[in-house]
């Protein structure tokens, strides 16, 4: 449906973690609707994946997600995600 495609806004986001078991910042990309529905990101690192999942499940109040840029394509959002990760010297969790 054309309206659905036009309403898909891709975003680059910053998730701030206020706990002490992982790095404080995570930068990712997704759709605006997914972020609005509570998505905080998904971690692929073996070192942090279990901690991230556990903390989200039991202490979701420690996470805050902010949209930092909006894009018309997923490719643009992923490029901006990589730009911020490099610029801020963040690794990927």
C-alpha cells in the first residue's frame, strides 16, 4: 500500500543506559514507529547480549532512547549510524 511505504520513516537513535553493567551509549538504526513502540536496540556482541537482554527485561527504566536523525531510506539511516559510531568512537555492542 502506497501510504504505508510513504509513512515508513527510518531513524538513527541513541539509547542511553543508566546502569553500570555495560557502556552508557548505544547507537543504532530502525524505523521511527518501532522506536515509538519502545524498541531500545538489539545487541549482537557476545560480551553484552545477555546483560542487555536481562537489563531490558528487569530494569527497563535504566534505558532512554532518543531519535537523533530521520531518513527516507534504511540505507541512509544505517550510514548515519556508522557515521556517529565512528565520530564518537563507539563500538558496536
